[in-house]
């Protein structure tokens, strides 16, 4: 049997990378800040929108990853 991969669950206020799963051809990654927990395996995150204003949206925890080492050191 295959084991379930453990999902990384960031703490509130942590900075993470959101890897969008909408399109496999044009997938992009965004740096986001975790604002709150939502319902089952989802988090409310905040990112900078196209107009430069903060935007909040809900994402699945499996689409969040820790930042690369040394990015904000």
C-alpha cells in the first residue's frame, strides 16, 4: 500500500509559496502570507494583486510549500 504524503501545514502569519493547480501548462507560484485556517485542509492567504492591493483567497494546504532557503534571510 502507498503511504499518504504528509501535508505541510504553515502557522498563521507564516510566509509560504502557493503553487496554483488551475493549469498545468501555465502554473505559477506566488509568495503569500497565511492569514487564517479555513474549513477542511484549506487556508486563507493574502497576496499582492495585479493592481497592487492585498487580495485574500482560500487555497488547499497541499498547494502550499515552504519558501526556498535564504529567500528572505
